[in-house]
């Protein structure tokens, strides 16, 4: 896994963590610059549609979206990756491979950037991570267990 470079991570948090209820209202939108390698994470009660609605983002569809969901017993972090369909550049097999390569780093960034949430609710480090690979092609449309957030703690 690549190391976290704090100077390359830009966080915009507009959602407070005053109550445990706010966990379920917390959504993450992660984008990046192909030119600088900088990562842009928005933490809000909704996805950052402004960030992902520009022409380049619509064309590439390489953003990562995530949200907290209350599972049967505990909280789970659900991560959504657009593997194919729409105006996407690159075949589904290649995009899936790229997402898989970068996903451990992405999870480390989310865990690192929202450390105040984990400090306040340490049980969230035990949360299961469910990744949704999204595609109209059945072969690439799947859910996978990616361990626990504890596995991505820096």
C-alpha cells in the first residue's frame, strides 16, 4: 500500500459528528487530479455532486463514493465504484483492475482524513467494508468484503 502524504490530501468536511446518528448521515466523495496526484475528499450528508458533475469527471467516472449503513448488528462502510457504463473511458476489466490497485490507498485516506470520527467512535474501526463494483455487465457488477477499517489504519 502506498503511504499517506498529508500534503496531497485536501478535505472539505461540512458534516459534524456531534451525535452517533450523524454517522448514518455521513457520505464521502473522493476525487483526484491526474496531473498533481492530489486527492480531494468531501465529507458531507450528501455526495458532492458539484465535484463529480464537471465534464471530465462525467467522462472518467473514477470517483469513489462511500457511506455508512447500519448492518444487521453493526455499522458498515459501503464503497461504490463505477466500473463501466455511461461515458466511461476504458474497458470494465481495466477499470476494475485500476480500482482494485488503488482501493487500499483510498480506504487508508478515508480512515486518515476522518480520524476525528474514529477517535469519537472507536468501534467504527471494526466496521466491515463492503465494496460495490457497479456495472451493467453482470461479470463486473458485484459486492465484495474488503475487511475492516482497522486494516487501513495509518
